[in-house]
C-alpha cells in the first residue's frame, strides 16, 4: 500500500487549498466585487472534484465517498 504517498499528497492538497482559500478571502475582503471572480473558481474546482470522484468510482466500481464517516468530520 502507498499510505505514505497518500498521506503526503493529502497533506499537500490541504496545504494548497488553504493557500487558495486565504487568497480568496483576502481578495474578497479587499474588494467585495471579487466574489464575482472568486466564486466561479471554487464552484468549478468543487464541481471537477465531485465529477472526478464519481468517474473514478464508476470505473473502479467503488464509492470513495462511502469511505468517509461524515458524522466524524468536525
């Protein structure tokens, strides 16, 4: 199993998402009109991620979202 690799990539992904979120918040706080540019970027990202989950799940005949206990998220 590639647990180290999975952990590494998830940490990197979280780090990049935090940077993008910080930049997005900063842009909107500086100028409320920035929401018009920032919101579609996040919608596109989340849409692509959800599409990727569905497509990879179909191809592998598994549901990656079923691996997550949403009740345990905090």
